[in-house]
C-alpha cells in the first residue's frame, strides 16, 4: 500500500474486492448495475448520435475470442486502436486532486455484423482486452462512451496521471513566449525522456475535421508523440542546428495505413542513408500500423497544437517512482474553491468605470509568500507553476459545452502593503506581472514563470460576472519555501478550513526535467498585452450562453 492509498475513493461506492468476493461466492459473473449493458451507456442520445445502435450487442471477452487475455506480451505503444478475465475489473483515474477507483464488468459493445468491438481495441492481438476495458472504465467516469469524443486530449492524459498540462500553439503562443525551435525540440526530447505524455493535432479551422491531406496527415485528429532521434552531424554537415537534425516518431490511433508520406516516412529511401543498426533500433518498417517518423522541422510546419502532460509531484509516489537522488525540490500547494453568483464571481474587468462597476476584485484572492531555500543565492529567481482547473457541471452531456471561460492573473503585492488574513486587495496595492492570456473555455489553464521572492496575489476568474463554478487551484514552486498562504474571499465562511490545504512539504524532480528546460528557454513576461485580458478566445468549441441558477 502506498502512502496515497488512503486517499483513493470508491467511485459510486463500489468496492472491487467486496464485489468480486460476492460474485465468487455466488458463482456468477459481475453485471454492473451502475453502468448497464444498454444503449444509454453508449450515449444518452444514442438514437441520434449512434445510427447503428441496434446492431450493437454486449459481449464478454470469452464470447468474442477463444483465449481472452488482459495483457499479451506486455503493454506496447501500438496496442491502442480507436475504436483470470473473471467478469470484474477496476481502474484508477485522477479528478481534481483525488484518485477514484472505477469498477466495471467486462461486457463490451460489439458490432454484430462486422464481428468486432465497437470501441477501442488492439488490431494486432485480438485476444488482448486492456485497451477496451480501460476505455469502458473511463466512459463510466464520464457518464457514457460518446462523452469521450471531442475536447482536448490533454484532459484525458491528466485524468490518467494527475499531471500538469501545457498547451502550445505554434502559430501564436510560441512567438510570444520566445520558445525558439531549437528549445522546443530540446523540450520534446526531455518530455519523452522523463515519461511525459505528448499529443499534437492540426486545427480544422474552416476545413472539415478528419479530412485526409495529400501528405497523409489528418485534420482535426490527435496524434501521439512517442520517440525522437537526433541525426549525427555526419549525416549532413550543413545541418548544424539541433532542430534541423531532429526526428520525431508519431502514432495515429487509427492504427492503419493513414500515415505521413513525406520525408522520413516509412517508404522514404532516405532511411537507407542510416546504418542497419540504427534503423533496427528505431523500429523502421513498412507496416500499416499508424506509426511513422517525420523531421522536427516538418512537424513544426505541419502541426498547429501540441499538448503535454507532465507527471505531477504527488504522482511520483503513487507510481513508486524513485525521486530521492534528484537535486531540485518541487513543493505543491492546492486549494479547492468556488465562484458563486452574487458573492465572489466578479468577472473579468479590472478597470475603474467598467461595465460591471469593477467587480473583478470580488473574485477569490489567494496570497502566497515565496522565499528561497537557504542553500541558494538570494538573487536566484523562483520557478513557479500555477494551474487552474474548473469542475464540470455534470456528466449528463459532453462537459466541453459546460466549460466556462477562465483565466489566472498573478500580481505582486507592493512592499509597503501589509499582508494579513481577510484582506481584500485593491488595484493600487498590487502590480500585475503575468496571466494565462485571454479567457478560454478550457478545463485547465496554467501559468509558468520565473520570478523573484516576495508576496504574490493570485486571482482566478471567469469572463462573465455572477456565474457558479467550482475549481481546483494548484501551485508548484521549485527550490522555494511557501511561507504564509491566505485564502481571502470565499463563497461562505465555512469553506475556509476546507479550502486551505498545505500538502507534504517536499517532492523532487530532476534538474533536467521538461519543466526546467522550458523555464530556461522562456522569459517571464506577460503572455498577452493587457488590452487582451478582457477578451474571450474559443479554445475548444463554441459554447451556448447560459446562466446557472443558484443552488
């Protein structure tokens, strides 16, 4: 049992061990009453969204193949394809600083005419079922299968790991954060080395999603980045930059022949310029499995978005990862908070004479004091990550449509201002130094920066005034000590003790972790001009304007 075992909650009160023992005593296979084998588990609107729903039956693995296995020859990157086995399984997912244990039965949606699974499956080892069972557990967590469609891949990666997410938009974000191509490739290398999960995609814009381009890439489709290779200088003396010699391996989750067909594709004879040992090590083969290589420069040119999920400090212990020998220390602090209409939901505008009467300063205010550890020079900058995650309204429909436009702004409290509890800070007492950019309807936004020691004010906000929403605010700081932490504005006074949490004082991450490389490559500047802070930017899909009644 890990030290986090006691924090794992039973989803919908179902205990795996108790249910399995009962089924064995009764001599029957488990049938989950909370996620039954019927069309409603596929979709709450299955007649419209799944036209062939009547052709789907629910089958257990032994009814599909003769020798069903959970895992065959270990878990491999090529296992997932979109789309004793005793009838009961359980999986753990992270949601809002909490791990949940999800219990499922092994009845899976099966297409009768095509004689294959309706959902995710392993194309090459048809008797392996971990992918399909994992998908079912995640569908249960999200309400049904169709709720898994759309949205941002990094949300799922965060749910699987409890990690910290980042999003890069090559056509806009990078130029503002001053991350050069060389730094970006170095960042990707580090992410892969340290087990971060990476997804990338091409924006659909006015083009139809899942249109296949002439180069073999698919618009609006998510690819995973699984490996990298740096060509030796001897390959081409003209390629002096690291990014010019970088190759990246991708995987299309369709797992078929829809692959990149440009330079460094499976069939490109340029591979013959590399020795056989290197080709074998990189698993170069002409196989219709959705896996392919392309140069970093082509990746940078063709793709629009890259999303990264880093393993969170508190997840290292959960997965038994050794961190004792690492040099740099990350501390994490979090708070569970809420915006409530008429109380502390102040909207976006912080200017005097604004249309809201400047309600912005009603928003929740969080004060932290950063001080460097004694072993470091007092002039050293502090590394800090602030992540804001909003909670979904419900699982009754795709949660993307319920996401509010959110943002974080970071202010430094002026030296002459007294710091105390229950104080509501005003504009003339602080200086804004950073933000997450325009308001976006994304589940989580994060801010990464280097800054000096001192007292800071963090204000999470929604774009519109008087909206109801709960949120999780996580703060990670490196080589620093979090001093006093105050939560100053609440929806009600009783939430104060519940909101303020100081976690275990120290976690460690390697000096060359992806986060450190990103810090070294970027500047601590406001990501967007102040004039854009009150603007909305649609990040996922357009959402309907709506108001929530007070609960």
